[in-house]
C-alpha cells in the first residue's frame, strides 16, 4: 500500500508542483552599493537560447527522471511591457518508474507560448493559450496511439488529458518558464538575508501556499557583467497540506476510482525550494538559473532544474 501511495504522490507532484512565487514588493536592473533590483531590460528583437535540464528523484532512488530541452526566448514587442515568445524543443527524456515525466516532456516538444509581461515582471496574459492547450492535447492523443502503456500509466495519461483541458492545466509543461520569470517580480535584493512574507501562485495569479521567502544579493561581478541573487522559500506546512489534499485526491481517484481516506492524509506537507540566479547587469537577462525544490507528502521528492544560456 505504501508503494502504491508513493506512485500516486509522484504523479501528483508532476501535476501540481510548479507554481509562481509572489511577495509583497515594489525596468531595467538597478545596482547600488549594497542592493540589486532585478528588472527586465529587454529590447525588441532580442533572442536567447537556453539549455534546460530537469532531474527528479525520490529519496531511495527507486524513481528518477531526466528531461533536457532547448528553450528559445524571443522579444516580439516592447510596447506597454513585453510580448515574449517561448519555444521548447525536447532534446532527450529518460525515466525509471516515472513514465508520466517523459510523457509531459514529449508532448511539450515544439510548444510555442506567446505571453505578455509588464514592466514590473508580472505575466499578465497568455496570448495563444487555447492554441497551446490544443497542441498539447493533440500531441498526447497521438502519443497514446503509438506507444504502449500499462494500466497505471494509461490512467495517468487520462488524468493528464483532463488537466490539460482546463485553462490552468498548461502550467504542468511550463515549469522552466515560471522559474525564469520569477526573478523579476521582487523588490531590491540586499547584501543580507531578508525574511519576507510570500505566497505561491498558479500561472493565473491564484494564491495557493503562504510561507516565508529568504532573499539575498550574494555576489557582484562587474567585470563579467553579472550579479547573483538567491530566493529560498519555506512553505507553511499546514497550509500546503490543506491546499494539496484535494489535488492529491483528484489524482488518486483517477487511478483508483475512489478517494483516499481523508483521515489518513498527512496533516503537513513540505513545499520548499532554493533558487539562484546569475543576472546580466546590463539588460536583466539571466545567464544561469539553478532551482532545487523539495516536496514531502507521503515521500520525499527532489527536483533540480538548471537553466543555462547557450549563447550571448
């Protein structure tokens, strides 16, 4: 029973683990002696290519997945903020007992998302949301027809399809985009650890889990034109459990046909991350991002995401 619960939990993490982080906070990066304000200074026609690697595993090593993408981010317009094109190209995917991770990676191949960001760094609109969702669903339907899945994975594919049919479901394929954008919505980073109230949000700005954010301006390398900042989030464990219980039940019910006994659900859930950005001082483009997230409900799942610029 414990192993089955772990399987359900892994699927649950893949469906719902990716969220924006907003804080109580205030164009172009502003650097002072003891602080750094990270803001986009993008110009129309700018285009950057990144190598994105995602590694997910559980504590005992029974499950593991690795996905690698080439992501191209292009600035289409700079009127009243930024219109940004985000294209994902799958380079490879491998998994051990985590088929859903590879399914999500495969259907994300050649996904192009166009979204709007205001001058403060907040995403305000996904321009081609319907087309992007329809593309993902068509890709999933095609994959199901040509690949063989056991009963467990086939059920997860059905839950995935249901999730993608909902407006917010697209965020399962956009974790690297959400991490990329999260650098821009904060007030100044200072050369000390600042502890501030924070909240995790969905891609459509719906609040989910409150907690504490630890911010720091860690390093300045003026000669190489970058500054390093960090964001560490500690989610409220009671709130995380309350928020995630119905999401877990959705996946569990899809797999088992009935809900899990609510009285046996964990009363607390760990929902934390450590995030580090190397940001160009001149224009606000990140050159390297590292994210390590830890989720603990029925078991501990660790996911590491690295986003490294492939051109300058």
